[in-house]
C-alpha cells in the first residue's frame, strides 16, 4: 500500500484508538483525509468493531510498539486490575456509597455478565431493589423509571440502551438524577401527566435518591475528544460518575481476555465445559479468530453450545464454518 492518505489514516487511527476501531472512529478519521475506509473493514471482530492490525507497518506508531513490547502476563494483569475495579465499584453502588458509574467497552468482554450477577445476588439477599433497562429508551420512560426506583436502596442498570445518550432531554434528566448536590430533584416541566405501574399519578417533580450503572459500547472520552454534538452532555455525565474504561487496543487483548475468563472464572462450568473442552475452545479461537464473525465471549458461548451437541470435533468445525465464520 503506497497511498499517502491511507497510510496517514491508519497511523492516526492506531495512535488515537489502537488497532481495534469502531465504525464511528473509522469514519471520523477517514472523513478528515477524504478516504473510503472500506478496505479497513476486512477483519470484523465484533459489532461495528474492526481489527486493522494487519495494515500497520511494523513500527509506524508508538501505540503499536507499546502493544508489541509488553508480555501476555502484563496485559492480563492490567485487564484483571480493571475488572477488579469494576467489582469494587459495583459493590460501592450496592452499598449506596457510589451514586453512579459508567462502564465503557466493546461488546462481549463480560461487562454485563459481571455486574448483572452482582446486582441479582444483592437483590436476592434483600440489599437492593434492582431495575434493568435495555434496548430503546425515551426520556418519558426514563422519567417514570427514576420515579419508580427513586429510593435509597434502588439501583437502575442501563445496559445496551445507547439511544438514551442520543436524546438531549434524556441526558438532561440523567444529569439531574446524578447531580452532585445533596438533594437531587428531577423535574418534568410539561402539561403531560404520567402514571406509575399501579396507575397512580407521578408528580412532575420529585427527589431521586437511588443509584445508577451505565454499561455502554460508546467510548465517552473519544466522543468528547472528537467534539461531537453530545460531547458536553457526555462530559457532564463523566463528571458526575465514576468512569471505567474497559476498551481493548488489539486483537491480542481480546484473545487473552477470552482465555482468562474461560480458564479462571465460573463461565466454563456454567457452559458445561470440562477442562478438555475449555482447552480445545481456547486453542480453536486462537487458531481461527481471523475467520470468526465476532471475536468475543458471546461467540465463545455459541461455540460451546455447538460443541455440546456436535457428534465429534469434525462435526463441530463444519457447523462453526457455516454459522460462525465469515464467508
């Protein structure tokens, strides 16, 4: 590749975001250079996430050098510390000591698995009342959910509901809910009336004393740095919350994370995998990750399900080629 603009595009992407980039990052830099980035989307490793490492020429960027110089154990140690922090902060939300946290990272690395398990156990133990919001959410629905979960021991988990982050009204409601003042008052200054799940009228102003956790694929820091339209709102949410960045910079980090979770958590047991199956799946991912449609823990769960009903390893491979590989 000898196109100067393409080389500049790749170097800036890797320097800014690492060798795994999402569609928004790709388009923002590609538009700057006037380059069609389609050639960089060959290796898709997740929903809207691409591995561009094969286009990086040796030592063109500091980011690439840094990734290649650290050992697997150093990368794993960093990942484990970040996920231990995630556990500690989620415990802080459950105890009421942490008002809000935002967890940003790609799909399929165990963000929801970790947090949801902790919240479910805490609710069963009577420590909290837990409400999960996922999918599409409007400002009106958010206002009602905050009212219904406004008490001290209530925790709202907003997971994979990024539509809320694209709605200015919803963002203003969230900023009020997470305000740093001692008394957090949420208002809906409109003639529209709301009713709760029991049909009772919801006041257009109330005090919110609950806690919130956001799990998102959005990288708030990147959006702020790029000066996107919602950037001031993202900055306001970060200033009101603890922000945990679980984004990975390379395919190598994804593979190490998958192997670590399978071998050192209860996921393999939950999936019905014995030690031999676990070793086989880890080896299979390492060998075939470039062909897989999605490099994530979700794809490993699907592979484990296929392994469970396959007649043999050859049958498993045939099914994976049809259902899990890019054509």
